[in-house]
C-alpha cells in the first residue's frame, strides 16, 4: 500500500511516500527547483518519490494533504472582515492564488498528477502532531506543536498513545509565538520564514539576563504569559493580522527605532533585542512543557512546528520541564507535515499498527558511484577514484587536518533543513580562522553566524555539558549545549560566543563513512570532531545532485569535493572556477 | 520571420497577462468593497463583534479542543 503525503502553498513544500506504513522517500521541493523554501505544489518531489519506488501515480492508494484549506481560507476572509479596509492590498495580493489553487487541492492533484483516488485532508496541527509522534520511538508521549499559524491554531498540546492521537488544548490566531518570533526577525532586518535561526544565533551576542536586558522587560508588556504557559499577545504591537508588514509602529516605538534595513550594521541594541525574544520564547515553551508534563503525565515529549527547530531552547527542555525523554523529527516545520499527514492516514484513519521509527534523516535521492563517475567523465572533470572506503576516509581526514575545506556528498540526501553528513561542508574545528573563512569565502554570510560540531555519539558527553544519555534529536542537530570549558579554546571554529555549540551526534549504524571519518580526524588532530555546515551558499537550498555539488565547490572557497568514491580537487580544474558571491543573498 | 513570430508570441502573452491582471484587480476590488465591505457594514449596524478585544484577564488562555480520530468521512472534506 502506497500513501503519498503532501505539504505546500505556504513555505517548504514537500512530499513523503509511505510503503506499507514505512517512509521510503521524503524530500522538499526546494532541492529540485533550487528556490529556497519553495512553497509551490511539490511536483518535482512527488516525481522523485514515484521514481525512487518505481511506481506510477496510479499505484498510489491515498494522498494525504497536510491541512484543511477551506478552514484556512475562512481565517483569511475573517481577517479581511475584521480589518476592512486596511487589508485591501493584501486582499489583492493573496486572493488570486487562493481561488486558483490553494482551495482547489483535488483539482490541482488531478491536473498536475492525473490522480483521481482518495484524498484525505488532515488538520494542520494534527499533521504536525502526527509528524512528531507517529515516527518517534515512543509508545506514548505528550505532544507540543508551536508554529506561526495553521488553519486557526498556533499552539497545541495533546497526547499520543499507540495509534491514538489527540490534541486537547490550543491557542488560536492571532496569538502566536511563532509569529512573535517572526515579527522580531523582521524588525531586526532579516527575512521572515527564513532567517529566524539567525536571530537565534545573534541572541548569544546579546545580554541573556532577564533582569538586566531592558528590551526583555519591554517585550514582556507585549505578551501576557500565564503560569501554564498559555499566552496572549497585545495585538497593537503587531501588523501581520492585516498587512504584509509584521511589526506595528507601536512596536517600533517600544523598541526605540524603526525596522532595521538589512544592509545596516548590527549594534548592541539589535543583539539585546535578539536575546530578549529568545529568552521570551524559552519562557513560554518551557512553561508550556512544564504544564504539559503535569497534565499528560508522561515522561516522554515530542515537539513539532517551526518553533521546535529552535535548538537553543530545545537544549534546555529536559533539564527544565520534568520530561525524561524528548524526540523531535529532523523536519519539524511545515515540510515535515507531509510525513505526518501520510502517517496519520496509515496509522490513525486506516488503523494499521505503527511499524516505522525515523532513525535517520537520509530519506532523499542518492546517486551511485557509477552515476557520479559518468557525470565526472561527461563533464571532463579531473578526479581521483578510491576503491577502498578506508583509503578515501583516511585521505579526507588528512585534508581536514590540513585545514582544507571539504565538500562531502555521500548517499541519500537529508530530510529537513540541516545537513547531517550527506550533503555537508566539513572542516577542522581546531582551526582558529576556520569560522571566518567559512562565513566569508564559502557561505558568503554574516560574520556572527556559528558552525556546528559533529561528534560520534559516544564522545558527546566528553565535549559537551549535555543531557545524559544524549537525546536522539542531537542526531538531527536540534539541540544546543554548552561546550565544556576545557575544550572551548581547543575547538574555536565551533564554539559560539557564549561557549555553546549546536551539537550533531553521529552513530555508525546511521552513516558509517561519516562516522569513520570523524574518528579518523580524531586520530590526526586529537579531537574526534568536524565542523559540519550545509552544502550550499547563503540563500541557496542545500545541493541535491553531483552537478550542483561540483558547481557549488567551484564557485566558493571549498578546496575539494568527496563525492561517493571520488575526490575532486578544486585546483585540478581551474577552468571551472567562478565566483558565487554575487548570488549569495536571502 | 522566426524572430517576428517569437516576438509576436511574447507580445501577445504580455498583453493578455496585462489584461488578466487588470481584470483580476477590477473584480477583486469589487469583491472586496461589495463583499467584505458590506459584510463589515452589516456587522457594524447589527453590533456583531468580529474581533475579540475584550480586556478581561482569564486564568488561562488555553482553549479546550478535541482534535483527533474522527469518522473517516470527515477527512475527505477540505473543511
């Protein structure tokens, strides 16, 4: 039995294919169209799903769509009614796509795929909840979903047990923690639905002290937080409910100046505001989780929604809430809802027992060594071939030790926004200059942006002050922990300004070659760790194909590319060198 | 000749796209003022409050819901 899950039309369109209840393929549309956060109908991702399984659309038994489009449309119309006539511009901008595509999902499926079978529509936050709980290792768990907005819900709490799933508390639009964070992201001059993680990274440079940070005190007047974590925003400070601009004039006045223009320098006020909104988010999420722990009475918790990608907050959950175990899927945002909707159909609606645990994020397309070699030969690229994996690993480790920057393209592409050792750029964490080299010459991005350390799972507690045992979401780079003080100067490339690191743990049964590489680097440098950042430049989706990987390497400061069994040196192919810097923008 | 045909096609495409955009603008403007605007006016006249701006301070902002397994028919509906 094949079930296809689809999420699209807002941001991060994606498709997931289930075969007999197990995920066989999942990918985001952006990787194929090369448009970051592409929200269009994921026709390329769907075609990749079908091609991977060698089936046609006629063999799909059911399609699961990740929300109820008419309920969302009702909310949109209600907003226009509430704020008439201020919404004239957004009405003109939004309505055509609603009428032509967004409410006509069945017709779109028929037109674009020729599909005429069953289509199930699953509530947005139920899809999130299903994406969080059904592929988790837990038999029962509390569920928290927090994002910008679904149909009406922005935050919900519920419980999962076996194949039963229920959400029983919610907070409704316009009160939204996700939109509060996005509003402050917009205020700080970053792009919404894209750069929230920059605010998270920037917050470490600000004053993370609730008593001393004046902006935190001011922002507390914007949101009323109850002891149970429920909250209400003072909507006079926001404009997103009727305009395409998010902060209102009143919020700008409260924060002491107009919206920052992206090209303007960041000053201490901006850093402190980023710290304030991060602390506020943590206050709310941790209070909600403490409440959920009391209400649900489970030791396990699963999270979903865009806010669940806030890895700084995630790293504090187990220590602060009473839960003993946590699980977050690698694609916790809207893209992951395609998986949630499909699993919900299989397990809840059709009543099949759960038979799938998401143990690794390698669910996208792969390219065999033969395919890679054909590409290299056809393109006239000079390369070296390694017959034995140990030789390739050993050579790559020596390059990393010599402070070379390595493009690492191996196996199936990752599911979700993080590169986890399949489409990654790797380098030496012990190099003091590496962070600025990577930011300037490879990623072409802001100097304050940190890089993540990847370590083998059994070494994590040696280097990090982390929960013990190390929670599974660290496999998906979803938790930030303090680096032990004695190692901070030893691994400057991955030590953030506040001494923390967004840890990725690697297990050998998940990615053998990547694991072996980290160990081999450890033998040479004394620190079994690599810098891991996504294989792309700023504003571009992570690479998907060998051609994209090669082009990215040649346009940036990446020194060499390890693609399956092949090593390609940048200096061996001087005619293909170009400069990608002009293309790097959000 | 080939360039002429390509140019003609592009010109026609732009022309009809422009016409479509203008029609959309006109129809949406009518829909906005006569649909949304009149509804708003009716709400105003009959005193229906659409926006929740009450000043009361409840003990919690959580609302109760029961969103979970429902009869399968309900999932066929996009609403």
